[in-house]
C-alpha cells in the first residue's frame, strides 16, 4: 500500500468501535459497548509501543510468503540492529522461520493455495500458512492513539453517508462511467431505493488502513474498507504468533513480547454481529457471511463463524454463502433478482 514516499510501517485498525444504529421516526440511538468493541489492531503490522531502539520505520522488512520463503530488505543508509543480528546468525533466522511455520500450522494461521484444486471450497484441502511478517515493527504510540480516536468519527461519517442515497449516486456518477464494479453497485443501490424499504438496524464493520509517511512522519490513511473488511480472524493469530516468537527469541532480538498489544478482532466482530442479531429481535434470523466463489481465504471467515457459534450455540445460525452468478433477495412478498 502507499507510494514510494511512505515507509513500510503500517497501522491497520480493524473495525474499531463498530456500532449499530437503531433508527426510529423521532430519534437515532447509537448502540456501542467498550467491553464489546475496544479498538483492535489487524494483520499488516503489529506494534511495539516503546522507543524504536530496534525496528524502526525504515524500509527494512522481514516477510514470510505463502511458500515459506523469507525475504530480507534493508535500506543501505540505515542499519537496523535486528537485521544485523539475523544476517549474522543464519541459524537464529532459520529457527525463527521454522517455529513460526509450525505455530501457524498448529493454530490455523492458514489460507488455501490457489494451485490446489478445491482449496477454496473444501476446508482442509491445499492449506498453506498465510503470508505474515516474521517479526512485529515498532510504531509511535501517539500515532496509534490518533488512529484509535479517529475510528469512531470515521464510523459515524460512513454511516451518515450511507443514508444519503442521492449524495452517493451523484458523487459516484463519474466513477461509474469508468469502473464497472462501482457501476454495478450503484445499479443495485438504485433498485433498492426504488423498493423504498427502510432498514432500521444497521451494523458497520470497518477496517481503516494507515501508514507512517517516511518524510513527514505523519499518520496517513491509505483506505477505509467498508465492503470487505477482512482479516479480523487471521490478524488475531498474527499478534499471538509474534508474542509467542518474542517469548522465545525476544531477548536475543531486543524485543519485548509484552509490548505487542492484544488483538481481539475476531471476538469483537462476532460480538457486533450478535448485537445486531439481538436488535433484529427475530429468533429465526440468520447471520449470512457472503464470500466470493473459490475463496482461498475461507479460514479468516470461518474464525468469525466459529467465534459466533462458540459463544452462542443453538442460538445464532451462521451461513457462509458463496456469491454465484445470481443473487436472489426475498423481501416479504417481493423477489428481486440481480445479476452481478
């Protein structure tokens, strides 16, 4: 993400303080709970909240890809003690990689490999570890707090914009001419407006991505995900993986596992969905997770489904639905068909 002027340090806030808004003719009520929805940190980078005497916001990275290979990059003008340690200790690096891959396999930090048939449809087939950063990177605590403070503001902004159909259609009218995906979404949106069906309960699960600019040292927002806020499930495991590795190797690397913040994104997403289900006040209501066909990232979604089923057994039904060539929405006596 980002351009050449941005550093490799990045911050992802995963559905921070998600909320459900219940609309009545006379007032709007915001439902939220700090117990349910504390700000969470997602997959791209985890953070050591201390002075960066080790990993800094340079362009140095240690990255493990889906095939188990590791790539080390380092800026020539800025030496990093951690990378010097790893470069001078090949055995240490190999032990880190081996333990990380074992941990990922044992704890479900996995995806389906696209080269394996049915890896995106049949659980357990063609699994490989998900790509992850081998070690966490330091990130200024003040910028982290800034992103957390901005999260509920962006949430409310997205919610208000979503209620203004004319504004959405007008603002994206030029975009739809050059982007087929946006055009199709606006067509669906127009059809829903024609139905004039008011939704009194809305749930927003958002993920806002940030990077620390290398030149200005300012926190810059890369994007705000609203349609597909993925990796709530796997991101928790990345935090756990980093904490586990630092418990064993942190002293050698000069990193403290206690500085890796807790990440409860999967459980918090599940709690938000459960709260929306309760607000719907219909015991026959179901939670539908819509995914694309041949979804190799199915395990990220299964973690959400698992969290819901574990906490609300025999209460909330969860369905993972693959998006095929046609969507059929049934509303009371009306049936609306959309061809993607």
